[in-house]
C-alpha cells in the first residue's frame, strides 16, 4: 500500500513521533522511508534584500543538515527498514511539497500545535503541506 514514505523532520518532539509512526507503518507495509530535513533559508521567505547580512555557506548548510538528520535518528531503532536521508535548504513547506512529488505514497509529519493565533499570522508548514500535497498526509501530534 505504502511503498515510499516521506518523513519531514525539524528535529522536534513532534517530528520524532512522526518518524516512529512512519517506521511502524514501514515495517507493516515493507516500505522505504525518506527522512527529509529542510534547512531554514531566509531568502526563501522574504527575498535577498531582507536577509542581507545573513549568510550560511554551503558547507554550513551541509553540516547543519547532516547534524539534524543524525539527531532525528538518535535513540530510534529503525530495525530492517530502509531509511534514506536527504536534506535541502529553502522554505520548508515548499520543499516538502516538491519532494513529495517524487513518487511518494504517504507523508508522515508532526504538528507542533502552536495555536490559532500563531498559525493564522505565520502559517503552518503542516497546514500548507496538507493543502498542497498530491498524496495522503498523516499528521502526528
């Protein structure tokens, strides 16, 4: 049923729980899991002019992404599930949606539950993925 499962992570408790849930599903359906981390990139939100002075070198992005993916897996037994790790930089919701177009059957992601005021003001990555994903999305709280 689910051959490829995408699990976005921001190394939070919510995404930790989402990864555990995805691994359980992967064991049940003999699926492959892709753990996906998007490094924050201010240019993706506001454009170059606003983020002027904030710069992360490609090496810093690479190291930060690797560290986040390793931290996301800390303390988790993946068993015999094939877990691929991938990282990129940009706007998290946009990058997750784009990645999900690469033949995924399911997205499993956490939701922080910041509350209605914050979600209304800045939007929610989970809400945007739910609205635009072309495959089912399982939200773990």
